[in-house]
């Protein structure tokens, strides 16, 4: 076991991986008292309070949230403190603002909007009023830990269409590019769910009338090819299902490309 062999006291990974480790530990017959872990720092994907409680119980640790983005410093933009009620932003390095994503107007403290950062001491790669596309809110309310740095809430969503699947940023447009390159039309649906704390990622795409066949071998080969191309583009594996032409419901308005069933 990772933590036993190395006597690690802190674990840093995605929350879904921590939950997986907890499950695996249980399967192997270990309890929280068998490992020296005391705390965990988890980020890079959305996670709920329920998931926090679950991880804390199975691993016997305190689980803290962390926020960062590659363009600023990677991890290390904001951390949770002992109060576990939002993340203090490292304001000696980053100035945070909340704006209205449509008008770009700066909103008063406590408003929900898009998080914008200016890096104060970054060199060579300046970041001035960088729009994160993350929707959240900021507060200067006194924190029980004594720190006075502004706190950000867990991001509540995105102002663009980016999905975060198993900690990886996925844009529907990337999937569409792969489908088009393989000769498919834009009749597809991306279905994301969370089963046993792990994101599932399904891509359903209609065959064109020209490629339509009932030859299972041919269909499976096409599915594998798409799955490989998606993995090369996104870095994660998708379950691809080819459907008969016209089997995805057509929408009268905006096409429903993404069905995110995760309850976070
Ligand atoms: Zn605090």
C-alpha cells in the first residue's frame, strides 16, 4: 500500500482517485487506522461535500480543497484552511475579481460571476485580468482560521462549454473535430455520469447513411478507431457507440450535445 510503504502522511491527487484508493483499501481489508495518512489535498475536478465526507471517513483523514490553473501557477492559487469552508486565495501573488461574463463589468463582493485573476509577480508570461471561465464567488468575511486573505467558493460551473472529466479538460469541439476527421456528421451526444466516484464518458455518434452497415465486426472496428483517436486528442478514454442514422433526437433549437448526469 502506497501510504504504508512510504509512511506518507499527506495525499495529493484528484478527489475521484482518493475515493478509488479508499475503495481499494476496503477491498483489501484495510481500515483508516492501518495507514499513516493524516490529510489529503484534492483538486482538478468538481467534488461535493458528500464526497469529502466519504473520503475523510474511508481514509481517516481531513480532506482539503485546492484550486489552480496552468496559466497562473498550476496548483497553488488557492487552498482551503482548517475551516474547510472555501479557499483562501494567495493574494500576495494573485489579485482576484468577479465579473459579469456577458458585460465584463466587475461585480461587488459576494456576487456570483466569472473569476478573473491578475498575477502580481509572474515573469515572462504576464497575466492581467485573465478570465478563468470558472463561475464562483468571493468573500472577505472573517475566517475562523485567522487568515485575512480573500476566500473563493468552490467553482459552481463554467461560463464556456468545457467539461472536466476525470480531472481532464474536455471541450465538445475537440470531440467534434475527431468525428469530422473520421467522416461522421455532427450528429452526436456526449454523455457524462459518475458511477462509484469515477466519471463515465460515453460518446454516441450516428453513422452516415453511406457508412451504415449491420456488420458487427466493421462497426466494432470503427468504434475502436474513434476511441483511439479521441484518446490521442483528449488524453482520456471514451466509450464510443455507433448508432444508426437518425437515431439521435433532433432538437429544434440548440442541439443537445452534452448530457452531464453527474450530481455534484
Ligand atoms: Zn481560513
